[in-house]
C-alpha cells in the first residue's frame, strides 16, 4: 500500500515521540486518558454507492435523491465514494492516519431488502468483510444500525409513522447482533433521532445570518405536530426494542444511541447561567435523550403537547428506558447560548450575533465550547456510564493545490479547539471515552450534495482518488501522541 501522506505534512514518529498519553520532552499540551479512542465516522448512504449490488433493496434516500430539485446539483448517492467496492483501500488509509476506532453505519435495506422477512446474506457478508478488514488493521469497529436509510418498502407501509417499523428495526438489530456481534462489541442504535424525525417529517427552520432556512431530509413529509410526536415515539421505541433484542442474543454487547445533543451553552459561566443551561438542555432533548435516559416523558413535555402528545404504554417506556452502556452524541453546535431568567421557562436564549464566526456549512457557528458544555451537562443531567462523541467536524472550502495537497488550516484550527474543550470536560471527570471525527472522507452531504466537504481525506468524486488533507496529518500526530498538537 502506498504512503498516502505527504512527507511535508507529517513528522514521522521518531525517538522523541512517544505513544499513549506520555508527553514529549518539554511539551505542555494536554494528553488524553490511556484508552481514549481517536475515531472517525461515516454513514452508508453517504459513502457506499452500489445501490443495487448483491440484492440490496431501495432506501428512502435512493428514492428521495432522485426527486428533481431535492438535492443540490442533482447529486445522489448512486456512486458516492464507491466505498462498497473500495473499502479495503479506505481501511488502509484510516490505518495510516492513526485511526483506532471507526464508526460506520449498516444499510438496513442491504440486510433486509424489504425491511422485514428474509435477510440478504450477501449484504451481511459485505459488513462482515469490512469488520474483518478493520480488525486486521487494528481499528475497533463501532456499528451504527440506522443512519437514516430506511428501507423504502417500510416507508411504503407508513415508515416511522407506523409502530411496526420499531418492531422491524428490533428484528433487524437482533440479526446484526447475531451475525456481527462476535467481532463488533459496540453498537449505536439510531443516528440523530431528533434530526431525522423533525427534518424528515416536517422540515426544520434554522436561522442563517438572521434569515430562516428550511432543512429537509428524506422522506420529506409535512406532518402535523401530533403525527411528528408519534414518529418521535416510534423512533425512541425502536431504540429501546433494539437494545432489548440485541441483549437477548448477546448479553455482552455494549449498546447506546448516537443521538444529537441539543445543548444550551451558558453564555457566561456563572452558577445561575449554568443552571439555566441545564434546564434548557433537558428541555431541548425531552422527546429523545431525556426519555431514553429517564424512562419517562417529562411532565412539562406532556402538558405542553396536550392533545398532540404521543400515544404510548408503560411497556413502551420500560423498553425505551432500557439501561445503556454508554450514550453517543453528535455535537457540532449549541442549540443556543442561554442565560438565567426569572420566567417560568427558567432560561433565556441569547441569539448569536450576525458576525459570529462560522465554519463551512451555513448552520455551523464556530462554538467549540459546546464540546465542553455538552458532555458536562449530559453528565450532570443524566449521569451516563460513559459518553462517546459520535460526531464532530466541519465543512471547509477545500482546494486541491497544484502540488496535490489540501491545506485545510481552518479544519485543523477547529479540531484543535474542539479537542481542547473536550479535554477540559474529561479533566473534570466527565466520562468521555472517545471522539469520532465527521468525517473520514469527503462524501455526500445529504441534500447539500458533494460540494460540502467534511472529510479528513479529500476525494476527487470523478476519479475517486483519495488524498489525505493537512487535517489528516494533524489527526495522525494527535492520535499517536494521544494529545492535542
Ligand atoms: C449527520 C451526518 C452529516 C453531518 C454533517 C450529522 O447531522 O449525522 O450524516 O453529514 O451531521 O452535516
């Protein structure tokens, strides 16, 4: 395998570099606990391509991406970065980058082309080969069962509006536990529940430079609040039933969600503002993390929802609140900055100023302190056994130079800043066990298409040539020294 790194970007480990959290002579930069994981993440539809290969069924994204006008520049995941066929090369690149954990997602319709019924062994075999390749490379595999690519056959029967989808998910989860659980020890159930529920079933309005922008995901429905609340309930139920069904097959698996943490960040660190941030964070996550981690819907949610509250049973809550081994959360931005307030809500949102710095996506304010406050507030609110940051990262205006390099200095700055904040949380005994950068490779950024590049590795989408960016060299140096460089 060729050396993917440009020697100018990376100082080869020499005698004065040491592994595993030991400092270089004279270095004062922070280091992480011994077992800390330096991971990267991807998702099936964004990278795999081969939408019909080996008996795969259609997902809602295969359908949605072909609806004219939905995707920027008409981009689709039909080829993506051709990872389905190039996975060996991709694993080799990750190995060379110093990655020691990889979060990939499994495409449900590769395993169950019709969502339920007879599994497709060839689909399972692909992930089995990927896992073997990762283990051979010394990379710990972390599987995500659902990164938004619902089998179209299930959508045709009501999708997440139907309670049966939650049961179908649990059945799929138990098959994966049986087939891959001998080698994959950690599984995340569903990715970013709040986002796929809301953006997929009514669209979410976000403020960009003071203007409202609507973000939509497949299947692109416009449902009522009551219907969306029922969809939310089926999503958390799917999580809970999957935890139960996987444990029934293999009690030794380590399980949790990979949700998105909607964080209220105290604008200034005072005790009153921190309390306000806690109240806000609990409220922002009441339909998702809060019910998963407490086993009940908060009274304030049910009262405020009134007639629109979801229909559920006590048995549902018991499943949803199944004990977890860890909580995975994707953290990019605060939901808002907050300050204390005397009103009934208990917090006031402080809008970000129009000149607040931004990363490459329109929604992405540069607020690295959310990587400190998010884990800290999760810890004080719900006391999870362990936390994984299942995604953070940024898009950047990457350019391949004539010398074949991508000098993404902004991404390096971003990663250094978020890791410093995460380090602060860990140094205060918040049990964060690892961080997965989004993303290993440039890929299909959903409706944003291929123009929004999040990778540590640049991909030329025409030739499929992979080129590690400067940020990949930063990642390698940091992971090998287990510290912030
Ligand atoms: C998702 C990824 C996505 C990333 C950047 C997360 O919401 O899980 O699939 O590409 O953010 O937008």
